[in-house]
C-alpha cells in the first residue's frame, strides 16, 4: 500500500506520514481474541529499568495471534485484513470450516476470500503453513519456528522473510535478512510468503507527541549532560565527545563492538556468519 503524506498544516504534521489503510477492514476486532496489554515501562522483575526510553503511551488491547499450528489440517478463509496498532504487520482474520475464528499474520498480497491451511504438507501457496522439509528451496518463508512445536519466532515483523536455501539431513538451511545462514530443524513449520505491510519502514513519525503515544520516552545526548551523568558530559557550550571512542553511559565502547555472547549454545546452528556491508 502507498505512503500517505499529511499536509503540513501545523508543526506536528510536518513530514508526518503513514501507510495508507483505506483498503483495510474498518469494523470492530474479534472480541474473543482481545486481551489487555500489560505495560512494563522497560522495567524487569525487580522493578528496575532494564530498557531505557520506554514508558507512558496509550492503553491498548492486543489481538491474540495464532503463531503455531492451532488448527492443523483445518482449512480456513480470510474474512478480513485488519490493522493492529500493536504490530507493524497486518493481521488476517480467518474463518475455518468448523466455524472457529482467529488471527494470523497476514502475508503480502493477502485479501478477503483467500484460502489457507496449515498441515504437515500442503500446496506451495502463499499463506499456507507446513514443515520446512516439504518446501522447495528458494521459496520465501516467514513465521518460522526455532524449535518444532514452539510456535513461530523468526520473520514476524512487517515485510520480513527468510529464504529456504536447502534441506540436508536433519536440518534446513535458512538465509536471514542479514545474509547469515542458519540451521533450523526440518520438522519446524513455516508459512510461505512474505509478511504484509513492507512499506511500514518508510513511515515518518513527524512529531515527539506521536512517539510518546507509542510508549517511547525521549532520548538525551550524552554530551548534553553533566560529567556525573555520562562520560561524554561536561564542557562549555557545544563540545566534541573528547575521547578516543564514544562510550555508553556505563563507560563501555558504544560503537563497533560485537554484542553476541561468545560460546553461545546456538553457535553450532550458524552455518555462515552475516557479512559486513561494503562501503561504496
């Protein structure tokens, strides 16, 4: 769907844009799938801030989504394509032949009346869900399970997808958007296609108030603080960082440092590391 640019008739509207949602369903959500969203404001179990710059925002209710094989072998039809304020991807409301309804992540190109089914082996059609061992290499997949039966974990945000490279032995080789190639159990389920709403990344927030309503709090530059608050702080007027490398608020390297834990259990499942992008 195209990007809708607002008229700059006031400061908060300048450079603001959204994805045009005129073709989406505008009715009420499925009441049986609504649950309250519990906000943590970036705090852990001890009540301490573990993720900064989170908090506030409007109260929300979440549409519960089927990420796994809840209706295995039961065919369904897309009733509506809906916008969900809690997610970047659109949702497809599915009506199954046995009368049940639920939400699944909508695939790119999904529309009302489309048919889908989740089973061990299905036709290779966008929206259908099946085990990786039955999918032809080279096909786009999303909502992929890390471990069989645990539900989809990979490729769930708007526009994302992985490429099935090959199936050898007990594992399927999956190419990530970062170009990393990872081994996944061939028994894991995946949905064929690409997640809907790829234009989501082209949206422009446009105002601080819109970010606050989304639950994001302001970020302050380190060099605008005092020395007691940040390693970059202090100095008269607009000063440079004044050190060999930029630091985090806790004195560690802020840029160019690998963050992946060394000796992680899943290292053996990474067949090829992601490659650094070449500078032009």
